[in-house]
C-alpha cells in the first residue's frame, strides 16, 4: 500500500514481512482487504480504514490468548483450523502507520452480525 498523497519512499516504516516496494507501508499477514475508506468523522481517531478478512496463524494466536474468543475452545483443544477466520478493521491516523482496530465494527469471527462490507450505517441509510 502506497502512502496517501506522497510519492516519496518511506524508509522509516518497515511492515511485517519486509518491504515489497519503497512505498510499502502495511502488510495484513494472512489476510485480504478493501480499498481505503475515508471516515470523515473518525470518532475512533482513525480517519483512514481498510476492511477485510484474516485467517490462519494470526487468528489462531488471538484465539489462544482470549478465553472469550469464539475459536478459543477449539484452538486450545484441536489447534489451528482452516475455518478460523475473522473480519478485521485496520486503521491509520496518517496514511503511513496502520494497525488493527480490535473493537471496530466488522472486526470479529466469521458470522459476526456486522461484516466488513457494512461497518458504517447512518439513520438515512436505514441503520442506527
């Protein structure tokens, strides 16, 4: 992902897994996501967001550490399973530094009532 509004390389940012290009600023390990969404209100402090899915080892490790995680019991008893997947929301305050936003709408296990494709609703769109 290239930095927003900039063509200069960003050598100080080193994403997980290393850089694939000089402008590379973020990697979602074992995941895929949307384009960048600009949240004009940004009540959570992240005006830039990506929505996606993550699976594999990152989800398994979160499940092992969190006894309330939907996959916790299975992770402890049976280990990593192919179906362990989560909706994730990734946020940035500046377009250069990105992080997972754990409590964001759309963040959670498969089957969550709010999927990453519908994390924002307003009264005018029928939401609350």
